[in-house]
């Protein structure tokens, strides 16, 4: 009989590798990329627990904020996750800290506490607030310069004929120049997110998705990216006939 350890190790490697893959997909693929496992059957997932997402580097609390907003998108899609305080209490009882790696034994223990079939894990891949900045742009300006010509006239006087020369404007010379002009502009907030659903018993990634979106502020961007991910997930299910 073959040992089950290689299979478990392969599943654990897939769990650990997903965040890196999601980062790669976010950078080089269309928004809201969704992967479905061929073994995924939504009908078998009755209860789901959402674990606070990993923070964006140097932005403590970003994972908790985005997870809370993503939970609302889950509810709107018809998925009712375990109440966050219940999840937090179970993690505390098992001495699991936010951001700790979740191996298969930990998943089993947490699933037994919560009675869930799957976990939703995630990572905030960007968390940049809106900023105001000054940019310098070239503005084309017209310069209108008069053109003069010398005109001579001869007039008769008692002393004889007198020649007079005068500068008279005979036209205009129009030129254009590039004039640097400073302008203020607002760079929108930007939030990136990768999420995945993991089977509580096998550790298999059932589905994963990633996207990044702009917004007027961080909460707005987080809401938009959450809605885009769940919308793309729903479409992917429909396309797959699930």
C-alpha cells in the first residue's frame, strides 16, 4: 500500500504556493482571474469559515479590513460564513495567530471546532491609499508678434521734396511655444486581493481568484475588488454548469 504522506505534502504545497501564484496572475493576467478545481462541487460545501486575510506588507490591519468587506460580498452571493467572533474564539482556543501557516492538522482541528466544510483564506496584494500629487505638463501657448516694414513717402515742401521713412505694421507673426504648467491631480486608492477556498478535510484548493481595483478611498476599492471577484466566481460557476 502506498503511503498517504506524499499526497498530503502535495496538498500542503498547493496551499502554500497559491498566494505566490495569485500575485503572478494579478500582475500579468486579466482582472478577476478565477480557477476552479475539477473536484469542486459547491453543493457539498454547507458551511464555510472565513479566516482574516494576510496583511499587505507594512500595513497592519489591512487584512482584517478587507476580509470584513469581502464577507459582505460573500453574504450577497448567498454564502453565509461562520460569524467572525466564533472563528476568532476557535483560533484563540487552538493558539492560532493571524498569519500563522495552516497545515492539514491545524485545518482539521479548526474545522472540528467550527463544524465547517471549507475555509476561505486570502492575502491583500496591494493596499495603497489615494494621494494628491503635482504633475508638470506642457501647455501649448500662442505668441502674436507684430511684423513691421519701412515705408518711405515723399512730400513737397517750400524747400523742395522731403523723403520720410516710417516703420508701419504690415502683419502678424504667430508662433507656438511649450510652456510647463504645474497641475494637481488625485491618484485613486488601489486594493489588490487574492482569495482561495480550501477543503477542510483534504487541504485541496477548491477555487481561487485574484483581482485589483481602484477606488476613491481604500474601503471603496476593497468593496469593488470583492464584488468583482465574487461576480467573476459566479460567472465561472455558471460557465462550468455548477
